[in-house]
């Protein structure tokens, strides 16, 4: 991902535990509970 001023952004998640994955998904949906679309590359018009 790249922010509005061109800085590279990385979202890295790593776990082998099922509960850890559930917690990560919960955290991501809290950012945008309606659509879940805030994690995207702003320079990619095809999203």
C-alpha cells in the first residue's frame, strides 16, 4: 500500500493460532465495520 504522499505502508500479520487470526480480523473490521474497504492501495483505481 502507498499513502497519499507516496510513503510505502506494510501490513504484516503472522500467526499459527486460529484465535490470533480471529483477533486480527476483529481489529481490521473495527476500522470500517460497514464495508471493510479501508485497507487498499489509494493509487489503484481498480479496487
